[in-house]
């Protein structure tokens, strides 16, 4: 495995780790680590840094939904233009082209169920190229981006029938 691959794996686990610690792990100097990070950013391999948050702990009404979208591909651009139009909305966290029974998988976040429903009915479904949608609400996240979420400590779950 190359130093680039090792560095990417380290940053996937902890993007806040110092260049000094990475240098020790990879037997490099901190300046070499910084140069390698800059190369990865310029090549588009590293496209950003973000915190993984437990949004439900900040707001009990917070909602995350996965939306399956069937699309009528556009001439000369396939799915790209429809995907770009969907990705432009602030509520949209991710858009993926999929194989299988639907074409795009869209992840959105909202302040509550009504906000998500309004997004789907008023913004997403009417878009040119969108044929149909199926919305799945996430009830509980167990793991995201290799990080486990705290187990449910609700006392009701401790009672057995």
C-alpha cells in the first residue's frame, strides 16, 4: 500500500490528526505529509473534511430520509443533469447513481417529517426527468462512515415481555 493510500485511510479515521502524528505513522516528515495532503486535494481525491454528528441528539425532531428516484434519462447527458439539479438543493446530503430497480439514491435531512415530505412533493417529484420517488425514513443510525453511534439507553428497551 502506497503512502497516499495509507494517508487517506488515516484521515478517514480521524481528519483532525496532526501532520506530526501522521509523519511518525508513515515514517515521513510533517512537511512531506503536508505536501502529500495538498497533492491529494489537488487531484480531487480529498474533496473535503467534515465532522460526523449525531443530529438527533441536537434536535429530537431531526429527520433523515433516503429517497429512491426513477429518472427518465435526458438526451446527451444521461442522468447527470437530473442528478446535478437534485444535488443543488440545500436539503440534499448525497446523490448516487444506482443499479437495480431505481436510478438515483438521494439522502436528505430536514427539521421534521413535514419538511422532508414538502421537499419530496414540491421540489423533487416535479423536476423534469423525475418519473417517481419512494421515500424511506431512517429510524435509527447504528453506524456511519465507519463510526458507531451510541446504543439506545432508553429504559423501555430494557424491559422484556
